[in-house]
């Protein structure tokens, strides 16, 4: 992300515990946050005893300080150097509205006397219990207690930053729906009003308007020329006839204007068959470029996949892709060929793609499908996820897998890769019984904990566990 993330540091206190430990904790946490590559804000230590928060009044003071700094921080790190007083913490953070990471210091063998013993192990439970009573959402470190200056806590911070990105953005986002759902694809039906309840606003655009706007653009338009330059630099675009190149560039210009005018964070596009029959192009390469640009873009008017892609984009800080559960891979029960025609970001591909004519459209209507950015997906650890929106609720699954370097024969068209998913057959049955579609979203990295943390504890989505 362009903006460096910033955390508000909160340090607890409790009257009869050794307050001298709080000074060291403030310094430790500042060092840890900076080392992880983030910024921090912290309340002046002179405003409270030892610079920690203990009483209700100190909690109110901290809450007022957070209010004054609204918009300057992405989450709160609640540091427990000793057994925390839950009253001060609850009053400080009950109206925070940002993710909260609770960290507690470990005790050390040889330092268990009254001067050094922390009891933060126990105090962390007092916080989580009272936070549950108050309805305060929070995140936890991987280990129950962890020293801020360790590598383990560095990973905790990176995971928390990812959770903050997902939560803060998905609570208030705009997704563009360009075109209506294709009649044959009832699988991509969704509840738009339910999306709004969760802070996901959908802006709809009729495909006829896009076609009209494309028709108004001249070949000599500067924006069209600029988009052509982008596409030629982005991928192997030389096989596409000049007329089709210009049409793809014009569609890209129109879509970019929708994104700019309506402040869209992601889009889903009705990609067939009007694009092919009327405009004589297939828009895959445009979606590929958008995904690499940081704007999640799904095809087939699949808003639900777009939502999953957006979350994964935020969590991974890299592109996501919408793919079909398409083919078995020989006789291996735990491998599947994930495929789509060509909308995958090139940064997820093994090599630079080549834009060709969509073979399915070329079969019955030659010359109508120029625009698939074809190639193979690279090998990398990945997360898979998708959602369904039913009965007013957003439901998602999250699991971890590996894209492999297994060979797919040259005759296989489109962009595809082999994915190894442990216990795949059982998971496929759970997806089918759960009413999930033939698409899944993927992104680089294992981030199940991050996404489930954001979905379940902050955003209020229903998380379907397919791993058990």
C-alpha cells in the first residue's frame, strides 16, 4: 500500500504491580513497530502514572486522545507489560472503531519475584473477558504471551496490519457492477441490499452505456493512445489486429472513467457475449491489467468473487484472481486445474502473457474474441476464498493451498495452473453442500488467520470452515 500504516500504542497499568516495567514496554513497542516498517502515535507518558492506562478517568483521557487523532491511525496495539486493569482499557477503547491487537509480555524464569513478576499471562484473560462483555472486537498474537522485540511479534504485527487493511477498507467500499448478470449464470446472483448492510456499496452501470461511450471515442484520442501504450508495455499485444487493439483501449478508457468518477475500489464486468458480438473483443486483458494495478476485477458479473478478491488484495497487498474449479489433474485427488480465459494479473503468472483470440468464440464467430491474456499461473503458496450472499448474510470460506509448477499441456487454452489442496475431495463436497459457486479467488501467501480474523471478529461475516 502507498501509505505507511500507523498504530496507536496503548500500554496498560495496574496499581499494585511493578509500574517500572511500563517505561520499558513503551520503548520496546515503539522499537518493534518501527522495525516492522510501520509508524506509531503514543500518548504523552506524563499524562498518566508511569505512562500507562489504569483507571476509568485515564481510560476516558485516552479515548479523548484517540478522538483527537482520528484518521491518523489504522489500529491500536494494546500492550500488557503487567496484569492489566480492564476498567481503564474498556473505557479507553469501547468506542475505538479500529482493530485492536492485544499483546502480553511473558514472565522470565529467574525473575518471578514481586519486583519483576508481570502476571500478564493471566491479565490478558481479564481483558478478553471484559472486552467480550462490552462487545469490543480484538485480535490476538499467535502465542498467548510474546516479547515485542522478537521475530515472532514482527510477524504478529504484519498479520495485524493485514487485518487492519481488510477491516478498515471493507467497512466502507465501492464496487462497480458493469453490465447485468448473464441470464445463463444464476450462480452469480447476489443480495445487493445485504452488501450495503455490511458497508459494501454497489454502483451499477448498464453495458449499453459502455458500448455507447466506446463508440464516441475517436482512434486519435489522447487517452486511447495512452491506454494502447500501457497495454503494449504490459503484455505481448502484437498479435491483436489494430482495430481490436483500439477497441480494447477504448473500453479501458471508459472503465477507468467509471473507476475515477465513482471512486470504485473494485469492479465486476459482464464479459460476454455482447462484448464479442458487438465490439468484437474479449476484455480479459483489461481485467488482468486492472488486477495488477491494484483494482480487483472479476469477470462474468461475479460480485461475490469480487468481494473475496478485494479482501484478499487488501490482506496480501498484492493482486487476487477469480478462477474456475475447472479440471481434475490426472488421478491425483488433491490437485485441481484452476483456470480462466485470461483476466489473471501477470504478476501471478509464470511468464509474460500473450493476448490471443478467445478460442471458444473463434470457433463459432471468428474474429470476435481478441483479448485473452494467456499463459500459466506461477508456483507459490496461496490462499483460496469465495463468498455467497444469502438471506441477508455474507458467507465466506478460507483455506490454504499451493499453486504448483506441474505441467499443463500446450493445447490447453487460457490462463491456468495446478493447485494442490490437502483433502480436496472433502472440501469440494463441503463447498457444493454449502452452496458455493464454480469460482474461487486466489492470492499469494497463506493468510487464513488474517482473513478469518477480519471476517469473523470485526466485519461480522459468517465464516464457513471447510478444513474440518
